[in-house]
C-alpha cells in the first residue's frame, strides 16, 4: 500500500516522545482546543500513512506537539524545545 502522507511517522514519534506521553485521544482533544476537529481514528490513519493531511492540519499538529512543521516533514532533526 502506498503511503498517503509523509508526516505520520513523525507525528507518532513526537507524540510518544512527549513528556508525559500524549495518546491519540489526547492529541485529538488538544487539536480540538485549537479549533481543529480530528477524531482519534483519523490520527491513527495519519500515523499509519493511510490518510492525507492538509496544510492546516499539519500546522496545528506541529503546534500542539511542540515541533516545527519542517520537523514533521523530516527536514531537520531538531524539535522545537531543543531550539530554545
């Protein structure tokens, strides 16, 4: 099966490396606070590469996870908090 996005692996990685770890359900709730409604099932599909992700979704996910959009796309190894 062909992946439908390139950010899914990094979304999962950032979520699991967060302290405390963020569940898919937690991520969905945080995104809803930001005005973006994504259900846990959609996040699961994004992480598996089975769902396309819009630019607005990528920006919100990066903000909530504390990483840069570039990091989600694999452009750097740095997370936002390491840049401070």
